[in-house]
């Protein structure tokens, strides 16, 4: 029986032959296995691909076990912006499409699994601040890059991306959570936002309602569609809220009130701590501060222990 291999298979095979490292080889083999026709004429080819993939996985596991206890990941993403968040999820949930929709990054997007092989960062704007999103290879019981947990653990937050149209949606969520917990990465509510993607597909609304019933108390969640843009503006705001930060603007005494580039600080920051971020001498000689805030304060005097809120404008007065 003829194999009748598709153009997608030959493209994946080309990627395998030109791969520069084990991670790229494994990803290409996954593509080959996904694209190859499943019939008797390709059984030996399927077995050969699976054998090569198993060897690569075994090598990766051996390197992981044989390396130092706190080995650095193969890939390190330098932090930019006001926070770094990892896009995490099962294969084909639309993480790369989400990165494209929210940032200027251009990761490869395709309808086969394991398209993403390397971490890809992009900057997402929310009003006058930016956050760094990092698209990552998928997490799957079949294969998960061994360097992924270290990179995820170092981020400030996790966007757990799920496919609302997936037939095995709940299994994918459970597998992702279990695999992360096995690597000591609990999906805590304080740093996890569940992003339910593909809201535009049939049945997605009902599936999202079911997710809210099942997991609404465990995680904050939001439904979006990268195809139509639905929910993306709300997602930007949700990321800002997940990071639990406030934007504080400074004003020079005697000058007009205006908002320029803000200081982005953790919620619960005091006026004194803002002064320390601006300049240590201001903090050392701080006598009091004045606060302007829409609908709350109009130049009101506050002491150094006053907790600033998002959008506050602060003016420092020194002795």
C-alpha cells in the first residue's frame, strides 16, 4: 500500500533534517507523526518515528537527571516591562495566536501540535504600561521540554490557556495541572489566570459556563477569541490586576499636575516607599506628601505611611 505522504509531512521532515538541537528534532518528529497518514502502509514509518522520538525523550531525561540539581534552563528570557507571564497549556490551545493578538511578536501559528519549540517573548501594552508575555512549547503527557519548569517557575504569573472547543478539555486541564504540580509548580490563584480561548467556535459559551462552575473558585478566568478579538481588552486589564500592582505618578512642587511615565509598584506600597524608589535623599528627608487622585483627593496632605492607590499622583515635601 502506498504511503501517500502529504506536503505537511515532507515539510516536517525537512525541519527534522535541518534541526539544530534535540528539542527541535523532537518537535519536528511530533509534526511528522501528526501529519503521516494512519494506515497499514505507513505502520513501519510510524514505528520508526516513535522510536526516534522515544530516544530523544530518553536522552532529555538522562540529561535532566545527570545535571546539577539547580541547572539553568537552555533558554533564558530577559525580563522587560512591569511583569513577566508564561503562556502555558496543552498542544493546540492557541497560545501562539494569543501572543500574536496581544503583542507585536510573530510566532509561528499552525493547526498541528508542538508548533512552538522555543520560548517566544512579546510585549503587551495596557494603557501606559507593558507586560512581557512568553509563549512556550506545550505541556503534554506525551512530551514536555525538560527545561520548561525552570523557566515557568521564574515568571511572575501564569496564563493557563485552554481550548474551549477541545473534546478532551477537562482532561487537558487536569493533565497540565498534574504535570506542573509534579514539577513543584502549583497553579495558585494569586498568580494564575485561566484564559479560555476560541470563544468563537460552536459550543464554546456552554463550555465556558461549565468551566466557571468547576474551577471558578480555584482560578480567575476569562473567555477570549483571537479570531474575533472578543475579550482581548478585558484580558489586558485582567493581566494588570493579576500582577497586583499600582501605577503612581510624581509631581514637582509648584508645577502643574500631569501624568507622565508612572512608577509601577506592588499594591500596599506606602508614600515613603514610593519616595525610596524615586530617590534615596527624598526618602531620607521626607516630611510629608500630597496626593491627587480622581474623586478621592485633591492635593490632600498625607503622612509617610499612607498607602498609595493605582493612578495616584504624589508630590513630596522634604524638611
